[in-house]
C-alpha cells in the first residue's frame, strides 16, 4: 500500500500535460531533398527556444544576431552554430533567416531591454490591481513590430482580458499574454541544478522532452522525489538523456519479477544492473545469486539460464 502511495506522489512530478513551449518559429519550408545552403541552430534568447533556420548568403559565425520570422512576428535571434550534417535534415521543418542584424537593430534591441524592465514592473502592478493569481516570468518587445509579449505561469487558466485592456492603455501597442508551464519558467529564468551546473533546459537542451517515472525505474534510480526532481518541481530532464540506452539494453535482460528454474530451484529476478551487466536472482529460501548477462537467453518468448 505504501509503495502505491509513493508512486502516486511521484506521478505528480510528471507533466500533467505537455508543458513544453510551443514551437516559436514560423515554418516556411519542409525540405524533402538535398539542402544546398548552411542550416543553423537559432536561439530566441527571451524564451530559450531553439529552431532550425537556413541562410543562403555568406556563411555566418556562432553568436551572430539575425532577423528571422517567429510565430510572434519578425524578431532578432542568435545563432548557436551550424548543423554539421545538413543531409540528415530531410523532411525537417526549417525557417529562413532574412538577414544578419545591423548596428541599428542591435541598438534598438538594447533600448528594448530597458523598456522591458520598465514594462515588467508596470505589468506586476496591474496584476495586483486586478487580483489575478498569476506569476509574471518575462517581458519581450518584438524588434520589428509594435508588439509586447508577457509570459506568465499560473496554476489554472486565467481570465486576463481586463489586464490586457489596462496594458494596452499604458503601452499603446499590441499586447500578447502567454501562459507557460513551470518547466518553461525554469528554462527562461535559469539557475543551478542539483549537479551544481546550470539548468540543461537553459543551456543545452533544444526541446523540453517529456519525462516519466518509468525512465527512473528503468535506470534503477532511487524513487526519492527529492533526488529525481528538479527545482521546477518536475522530474529531472536528464532522466531522458540516457533512457534510450537503458530501453535498448533492457531487451537483453529478463524483467524484474521474472521467474526462472536453475538447479531444480525456482529463482525470481530481483534486480537488473545494466551498467555492470549483472542480474540478481533470489530463491524462495532467501538465497541470492548474481549472474552475468551472457548466462540468459530468450527462447520462444521465455527466458532461461544457460550453462557457461
């Protein structure tokens, strides 16, 4: 009973729904053949969302700021680097970089950063005045359009129509409020994880992948919520990094709980350690036996132990 209760609590750490941010890039083309121009990984710094974009001009270096269409409008983004093997991108959805940013674009973006800090404070005041249960995360001014984006988190859906009216009166611009998940909040805000490094979602991860308790179980990790959850309150993103390896290797091992007969004794698989390649068996009388992976084979969908 206690074990079931623990698992129910752990399931609350999984995403109740897909919290990953919507893809921000406007997909202009789907390439089905060879790509005859450099393709770049592009980062929107205000949301830390990444996407692919092609540019048919002179090659661009990592760190270059470019103008590219996004789902919110034309905006500035930063190149992370070029895709090393574009031939692997058949049928990929790729945007088009319009041009590198000019010095005027960079100056305008710098001025927008100042405006965003001011808008953040004003929006927080308006949220309090309207008594809304929401947390403002970040504000962004689009570079090429008179439009301001406000990203926020909330436990439930929020009726922010009156808030939008108040903000329009203050800023005299198009206002868009976007509710994001708490994983996205961590991705935008950044911070240090339990490993002592910056959040992967903020620094290296391209997309927020779903993470489940099954991934922790497959990796024989402790189901202690304090050890397998991040600062965002969800399961650690790094659980998904090695899951494909464990899922593939598990095919060569009997599952925990599986029963096998050896030396006229019935044994139950107690533990499978993929890293060191050992399977721990336990007999009804409490005896334990550890055997390497090569001692097990599957015949007609049934596992059996073979002699050395």
